[in-house]
């Protein structure tokens, strides 16, 4: 199976919440060696964060208009309404793009998205060059897929409304099952024993021979990821997942909302509140921007479970509303009031 030279290749980057997809894509942009790239980035929530991060990558051959953002649901659920128009917009640009990167939400299943490349009007214009699954190395080494697994299991035992099937495990397994390459992220945080445990956890869910590549800080050679030429849409039916018998894929297992806060005075104190909220209320993922009093720079905040990182990513623009907005994602039944109270403490 090979991709047609007449079709624009697309790389689907999938992976669970906080695995490191956006960091990987940002590094791919910086190492694209003159290729004209476009990006479709999707968010599960009301406020796009990852698209905004990528817009400030500073790569000359990836302009702001080459980044199309979809919000409020994963691409696999909104193919007709959102994804196809996004492709139309990108493919109409001149000069023509060389490659499209598609970052799915952390809750998305890649298989329905790849199947959409079989549609009339799509299959003759684009092809799936490859599916890249980004996985959280330290979490897998600890026996998790993301965040505080023990807290999630406690919540499951206490809440009879949650389905007995584990949505976190199923999403992770479905993403890995569709992968042509698995990127083990945050490998710099692993020792040899941890790397072996993480690799074994991935291999347990790989149905075929798929390479696992370690990556630190999202760094990976673009040549190892782009230009695979696999035309995955022609093989996707052979990749078996948990949801193959479902006509529709719903996200009823998860909740997402936005918390707005006033300007903060201490980034470290905000990070402590984020960590406390994640641990107390079983938050899977939190990401957003904060306005720090007296600082001209915007603070980027990212959390996977109770693990929190933050740094100033760029200066606020004159026309921007300097505010603190955080997207919170967790399992169904997440106590919004309790999370808001902890973040505002």
C-alpha cells in the first residue's frame, strides 16, 4: 500500500490526555526542513488551548492560518460538520501544503477518523500517511495510563453510575491498536527499569509489529514520523478495537468544563492548587493560560493528574483579554463546584 503522489499525506497524532501530543507536533514543525505543513487540532472542551500553543511555534513555514482548530468534541464524532470543511480550507490554500498533521483530542478514537478518509470527495484528495500514538512513559511505568490511577479506581468503586468497563483503558487501548508508530514520551524521566515497564505495557496492547520510539521533551526526527506512505485508510478495517461494533461513539464517560479565575500573584501557588484539585477530585487533565500580576508574559499551565508544569510561553498581545482560563477534564460526575473552589482557594 502506498500513498498517491496526487493526494496530500496526513499524519494522525493520537494519544491519551497529557501524553505529549502538542509538544511532539511543535517539535515536528521546527524540524520540518522547509516542508509546508498545516495542522488540524481538536479540543475536548469549550476553549481551545493546544491550537493557541501551536500558533506561537514561531516556525516560518507554518503560518497562523495553516492551523485550523475544531472545538467541542473529538474529530471522530464531528467528521461531516467540522473535519471535512477544515480539510477544504487547508487544501484550498496556495501554495499547496506538503503535509497535514491532525492532533486528535485525548479522548478521541482514531479509527473512525481514519475511516472518514474513505469517503467520496475525501479519498481522492488526502491519504493517511500514518497513525502516531503518543503515550505517557512515566505513567505507564507506574502502571497507569494517565494521572492518579488509584484515585480513579476508588471513584469507580464508590460511584455505581459509572460503567464497569474502564473508559480510560479502552480509549488508550484503541489508540495503540490503530498505531503505526508509538512514541514513548517523557523518556528522560525514566530509568532503565521504568522504560522496560512502560515498553512492556505498550507491547501488551500491540496486535502487530509496531516500533516504539522513546522521546524526551517531544523531540523526534521528522523523518521517522512523516513520509511513511502507508495509506492507512486502506488497512484500517484490519485494526480491531473495542468500539468496532458501535455505530456511534459517545463521550458520556467524560466531563469537561472551563474555570475562569482572576489574575494570580504566584504561579507556584496556582500549581499547588491545581495539583490539590486533581488529587482530591480525580481530574484527569487540566490545561490553560494564566494572567500573572505585573507580568507581561502569559503563563501556560499543564497538568496530568496531580503532575503540574507551568512556564511563560509568550507576551500578551495588546488586543488580548488578560485572564486566567483553565480547561478541566475528568470522568463523568466530576464535581465542578468542588474543583472551582479548590482552584480559587
